C-alpha cells in the first residue's frame, strides 16, 4: 500500500505545480495589461498595437510582427523578435536605459510607458528574459524570485575597467 501512495503523491504534486505555475509569457502579459493597456494600447492606439484581449490574441499581435513605425521596420525590427532583444522594438521601448546598448534610434518614437508609471527593472528584465529565451507562449524561462532579488538588492557591484597595458 505504501509503495502506491508515494507515486500518487509525486504525480499529484507535479499536476498542482503545472496548474499553478505562471509561464513567463503570462508574466509579460500581466505587465502589458497593468502598465500599457489602460494608458495607451487599447483598441484605438495610433500605433495599431492593441494589448487588449486574451493572452493568445496579444501574443499573436506581438511575436514576429513588423512594427507600423517605418523607421523601426526599415531597420529590420519586429515588435518581438524571438531570441533577440536587440531586434525587438518592444524591448527598446520599455528598456528605459536598463540596457544602454538597446535604446531607441531617432524616428522610433518614445520609450514606453511614457507616463510616470514606468516598468520596474525586474519587470523590464522579465520581458528581456522572455524575448532572449525565444518568446514562447508557454513555459518558464527564468527564476522570477532571482530577478526580483537581484534588482532589489542592487545586483552585482560594478568594477572599474583594468588599466590599458603598456605597448611593449
């Protein structure tokens, strides 16, 4: 009898974890819903980018979709380019300087959200991790607690660059 209970408990635990676990895209969708939809990206936004609707509808409007912005489109950007945050307009828009090498070029519009309710560094990193790991609509790509801890506790201390060696 005891031999049958342990596998049952393990299977039950795995099923509960699967049902209660929030995918990385679910986290990104929640960020978009709370930070972007109410302010600008409803059904009538000038960019045509609409974050209202189900998570799958929003996902299909984002991933591998060319932006309406002609400068961004001409630069080869997608709204979300799976695996490449540097080719993802969404990442450039929400970065707010978190990654200085991934900023908006002239003609690509303003950072978002453009109100005082900007994304936290942990939220920006969640979006970045989602994109880096393929922008999948299911699965978890990172440890949310680790990201929150990293940005709450100041991350890794910066080091000064070493001196340039002498020419000889």
